[in-house]
């Protein structure tokens, strides 16, 4: 029997340790990961025993974006199936973003595409020196619509315009400068770096924390409502089924540049 794609345990202090568990594909997400993350965050958010949610990636990387082979398979399904996938993708990030429990992302290795959305949706992000980031969807003729609102809130629109358009890689120190990451630690020291932050949170009133998060969202116009979420999902599903996306995904499978690149 295979392991779950999301592992979760809650310790005696109420710290929920959540790990993306597809190390064989660098924790690339597919429908199973999206559903497990979406349902898991809802469950943890409603659990009065949970005080803090900490997200990690198993293996060498935090999260390497979408499983493009799965994306290619999804694009061949019906319009309804494509919309359902995009709605779940959008909701997984926005419900993590809106969760009233404190959330911490511990980033090592690759944090690409949807991984950057997870980071942007968390309250606190700690990255190790080996971490690197990329909002890479445009490389494959896709776009990052479901996570762009959270990235804009974390990085600012000016920075997002550069990195969502270029898809280029940037390191942990750059991510800290941009605002996506709060703290950078030595490689292998994520747990030690997170420990005092978690302990500080546990000293604070859980209802006061929830109230604080709620007020921040309400007064900063950060909340993604159902109507906007549906618009984002619809366009995300539409883009996946375009010829440009099909060519981008073919170029990935065939390990070549897409046809729109004419060389330098």
C-alpha cells in the first residue's frame, strides 16, 4: 500500500506537521495532492486542538510545481473536468491563505510554480540557503492565475510582474528581499530556525491570533471571494486547453524549446 501524498501529524503542543509526500517527482502536485491539501487545511483549520500548521516537503525539494504529465492528461479531459481541477487548485491556495490558524512554510530545494503559491499563502516563510524559486508557468504556455493574488500580496505587484513574466529562478536571499521569504537559514537548519518561531506563537492567545488574521484580511482587501475564485479558475482551465499550452507541454515532454523561442 502506497503512502498518502500528504502526511500529517499533530504533536502534543498542537503543532500540525504537514508534509507533501511525492519525493520521487520532487513533490510535484497532481489532483490527489490538491485534494489532500484542500481537505487537510479545512480539517486542521477547524480542529480546536491545532495551534500552528507547519508545511514541509519530503525529500530533496519543497515543491516543484505541477506534475506536467498530469497537466497534459487533464488538458485532454472535458471542459467540466478542467474547470473542476482549476477550482480545486484555486481553493487549495485561497483556503490556506484564509486559514485562521498560524501557518509556516519551511522551504528547501525547489519551490516552483504552485510551491511559490503555498509559500505566499503562509503567514511565515523560512527558507534554507539551498532553496530556489520560480513562478514558472509561462515557460509551458500556462499562467499562474490561482496563486497570483497571494504572490502579489507577498511580493508586491512590481516584483511579481518581473518574475511571473520571466519565469526566471531566484535564490533564497532574493526571495527574502522581495518579501516572499521572512528568514533565511543555513542548509539543513530549517527545524532549528523554526523552533523559536513556533514557540513564540504558542505563547500567544489562539483566538487573538485568529482575530488578528481576520482583521488583516478584512482591512487590507486581501480576501479572494467565491466570485473572484471562480473567475480565476475558469481562466486557468481555459488556458490549459489552448494550443500554446499544448505546445509548451509537448516541449517539456520532448525536452526541447517551445516553437515560440527562435533562439538568441
